[in-house]
C-alpha cells in the first residue's frame, strides 16, 4: 500500500487534468534539470531569492499605503460634512 492510496486531493485540483504518462515523465525531467542547474549555480538561486525578497518588500509597502488610504477615507466619510 502506497502513501497515495488514501490521498484526497483538494477540490480545486479537479479543475485541472491529471498529468500522466509521457507528459509526467517530461515534467519530472525538467524538474531534475532545473534542480541540478540551481545546485551547480548557487549564485542564480541567491539572486532569485534576493529578487523575491525585493518583490515581497515592495508589495508590503504597497499594502501599507493602501491600508493608510483606506483609513483616511474612513475618517473622511465618518466625519460630519461641512456645509
């Protein structure tokens, strides 16, 4: 009995067809080649991680600005209107 005999996939996984046969083997080979390349070129992996952190930081700043704007709008909307 394998570990996957009792495996229950997430319901959203049913939106996509199962990868089987030759397509699965090709995907596995691509994964192995990519893993080997990153193992042989750790500077590429470090550069990718650095870029990912920069993107995360920019996204955090963007979300903080968005929260601030929403809070400012709430204050404006909740204050009595001046006539």
